[in-house]
C-alpha cells in the first residue's frame, strides 16, 4: 500500500484566475504519462515559519486563508501527515537542509553549529551544477555562525525585526516583500551574466510567526473586534507563558484570527511571486516544495507559542510539492518527515547525494512504489522550565504508524497516543498498551545511541541574546 488517495477537485475560492491558470500549466494539471517521467530543471524550497497545515484551505480550513497554496496543492502532491524534526526553527531547518535528525547533525541550541564536513542540499546541488541561492528571514537560519548557509553561492539574511518609530523598541515585522524582492534579484543575476545553469532557490519566510502585525486590509477581512489584553507580540506571550497564564476563548479566537490574517497576507505575496516566475519562463520547469519548520500552540495542551512540546499542533507541518514529474490531484496519507525533503529534491532533480540521509525520497510513493517501514523521530525542544531552571533537549518523540510516544528525559514521564483513534492526543494509552510504550521507548534509546557529538560555538553575545529574547528564544528570560 503506497498511501496515495485521489484529491477531490478543489474549489480555490479566491485565487486570481491568472494564478490558477499558470499553476495549472506550470505544475502539470492532468499530466500525461510522459510528463510524470519528466524531471524539473530548477527547484524552489519554501519554508514558511510557524505554519500549521490545519490553517490552510487545502488541509480543510474553512476560512479563505491560502488560495495560492491551495491552488499549488491542487496541481501537485499534498502530504497529509508530515512531521518536523524539532519544535523550533534552528534545528528544524538544519534537518530540512541536510536530511538528518538533530542528533545526527548536532544543531540543537544556539551554542552549536552545522559542521562544514556535512554535505547539505545546497552543497550537493552546487556540486551537481546548480546555482544555489538562499534568502531567509530569521537570525536562527541566517546568522553565519550556525553555518546553515554553506553550499549557497548567494545567501541573504533579511532581518525579522526593525525599530518601531513610535516606541523605539524592536518589533518583528512581515518581511515577505523584501525576501521575495531579493529572490527576484538573485534569479535575474544569472541570465544577466550569461549564466544558464539551473537554479535551486531556498526561501524562508517569517511572516506567520509572532509578532502578529497584519496589514489593515487583512486584519479587516479576518479579525473581529477585540478589547482584550493581548497585543500579538512575542514578548507579551512569552511573559504570560512564564507566569502560567491561561488565555480565555476570546483571547484565543483573536490570536487565531490574527494568525489567519498573517497567513493570507503571506499567501498573496507568494501568489505574486509565482506570477513573476511564470512571466520569466521559469515556473513551468521548476519543482516547488512548500513546508514549515514547526506549527504553533493555541492552548490545545495548555500552552501557546512553540518550542516546548512535540504534540501535533507543533510537530505536524504542511508539505506540498508541484512541478514536472509530480502528479496533480494527489494526497499522500503515508507519514513523512522533514528529513525527507532534501533527498526528495535531489532525486527529483536527478542529482546524486554525496552522503547518506536519515530521510527518504518520498517521490517513490507517487511513482508506484512504497517507503520501507520505519520509525519517525523529533527532539531538540527549547525554553522548557523545570525545577526552577531553563532546560533544553529534554523531550523526545518516536512514532511508528499511528502510535506516537512522547518521552521526557528530565522527569522520566511517558505518554502514548494513537493518532488514528485520537488525533488530538487527549488520551494517554500507556496504562492500556504498556508493551507498545516500552517497545517504542527502546526504539528511541537505539536512536539516541547513534547521536553524534555536537560542534560547539560560543554562547550568543549580549546583542544577540537581546534579539533572541525579543523573538521568544531567550530560555532563561522566562524566569524574569
């Protein structure tokens, strides 16, 4: 069983007709058998920070947040059950770009970096003859000391914070327009210089992450009047979380609606970018992959923001693929993972990898094959506080099929959930299935035994720590 089911004809409610038409052509609507065997020339990997799949129309969300991504999904493959390697940005992106779990690449904190000896997706593609271009919108990926930029010929970090002219405080801003403008510049540089090599473009977009600051037109469409205590900033939510505060439904509704507005604003920016790609003749030959590093909590298990747990609201991410060789109207039900992204892109482009991956080429699922039986893992939590101290990397997840074990190394507690029966993870099955819980724990222990020693770097400077505190990654700042 390869886990494929047909996608019902999707009604893209608000996507511009021109965009729907170009995606239908560029992404292979109703592909002929020969088209399924064709290879894309270019690839674009888009990581939308903090994006939950259940807030997108193509994953069943009722509000019209994502017409561009919905159209992309309808013209390609949508992975219904994709997991992240970690619940926060830095280790998760290291996994996306290497195809390795955090225990294998070593990036679990701001005091570790990606070893230059490891081959990244960009390294492999550069060696294979691709132009490798990256534009990112977070310090967690763009800071040079983490070495996630290795293998990229051109790499730009667009800062995610700016000084507010009114308050003179740093504030997170929506940077999609600037990120995509830099991407257009990078793409145009090749042909302008007579460089006809194919390209690989990596984009990271921070807009769906707090602070929630949608423009007025999107706020008016999605957000009801609100007179509560929240202002949508990361700093306020971090403070409330540290205090053990509980949000009421009025607060939560407002947060979810602000999140929807941010997603729609970003989706529209991507729609304009896809139109631009098509106008330049690139989209029809390009594999487009859209995913996220993690989701976001809206108090499903008592918390908000992200980084601390491996429940599905944080761990489940969207994964969409469209382009030459990708069949339209397909949903993959087989569980897949962020570590699968790099090997899949390499396989689709026909570029050999110079090093093994933890992940697999999931294109086998739509080529008539299947993936081998395997366990999936997540680790590298951040900003947890226990016994009066800030801790990281104390929690683990291991999953086989629908059974998912959560393990806390600090407390020794275990939770077992069956996502097929209880997708909300509300019922702990350890008392009913002790043998299964023990078997999964032993599998987790075998995985941990293969961990590699991390490559350490100095702790963040005072200025860098201030930025991390502003972004909600300050760790011990929650004790203040």
